């Protein structure tokens, strides 16, 4: 395994120990630190399996993804002003430290999800699971786009945490038709070819990362707390159980948002495409 994988594993172990002892500032920034260790570890495993990875093969794109991840999550923070689905506790008193923590944490979201999806896509059983019957989705594009527009507008008109599912699905409906049109980063185009590997990998990555997010958040000193209205009394860690179904959708959203941003900034195609980012 590449050296950055061992570094990542070490970061996770040391951060866990120091967090449980409530050593500052590790306890405050624990979740983000653990995720950075995880990203390094998973990338090294991907490289070991496929001889290519995001950090090793595309370091500049990885840095761009880190920056875009912050902006992408701020979109959801903006929606949270209206849907009030989560809030943070035990934040640092100093504004500069809070802002640093936000950026440090938000920068891990997209890399963690897409690195995990890349790892899952390397396994042979995913290829077998993802051999689907080809079909034509052309007639779906316009209806999906308008469903996305309506879904993303309604939370502003009727602000309520009951609107949160629209936020976690709306960008999928909005952006998939755009990516389809430009023939890049489109899950429906994959399906048209009978290849569901990216979609299956993203959905499974969402479930796994959701469990890790909530596990690490549960033990953290600085953490988020949910106000999800659906079965709020039945929780796994801090998350009401139905909320876990939002993580796969969120992962697909992040992939589509990032793919759309790659179109906008005209990110080049690489001679050795990854399974998820081609």
C-alpha cells in the first residue's frame, strides 16, 4: 500500500485516542481529522488495487475537488436555513476557529464519498451486480429537469423540515438531464448502455459513509444534531433511522453536482479514466 495509506490509518487511530481523552483541539476538529485520514487510506487502497487513484493520478483535480466540496456543502447549509434539519453544538467561541473548522470539515465531504465509490467500483461483484438491461431515457429528461426545479424551489416557499427530502433529491432531477445532454457524468447514459456500476457504487458508498459519519459524529465533542421529523425517536447514533436513506441520494447529488462543475470549468478528460470520474 502507498505511504499515504499508512499515514491515513495512523491519523484515524491517533485522532480516535485523543478525541476519547478530550484532548484539544483534536476533540473539536475530530470528525474532519478522521475523514482526512479515511480519504488518504481509501485512496491508497484504490491505488493498490487498480494502479491509479485520485490523489496519485490526478492530484490537481483532487485539490480542486477539495475546494469545490466546501462550496457544494454551503449550498445545503443555505437550504438548512429554511428546512432546519440539523444544527451544530459545542462550536469554538472564536469566529476564526469556527470558520476554519467549517472549511476543514466541508472539504472532506465530496472526496470521501467519491473515493469510497471508486473503491467499491473496483470489486468484481459490483460489475456483476451492475449489468442492467439497456433502455432509452430521452423522454425522461425534460420532466426530470422540471421536477428538480420545483423540488428546489418549494423549500423556500414552504420552509419546513418536512421539505428536506426535496433538497436531497432535487439536485439529482435537476442536474442529471444537464449531464446527459453534455454526455459527461451522466448516470442515465450509463444505464442506457446497461452499465449500472457507477450508480450502484455511489449508492453503496452513501450508505457506508453515512454510517461512518454518524459513528464518528456520535463520539465527537463538536458535532451536529438532527431535527428530522420522520420517526425521530428511533435513532442509530445521532441520526433518526429513516435519515440514513438520504445518504445514498446525497452521494448521487454530490457526484452530479461535481460532474456539472467539471463541465462548467471544462475539466479535461484523462487518458486513464477512473471508474467513477471518467
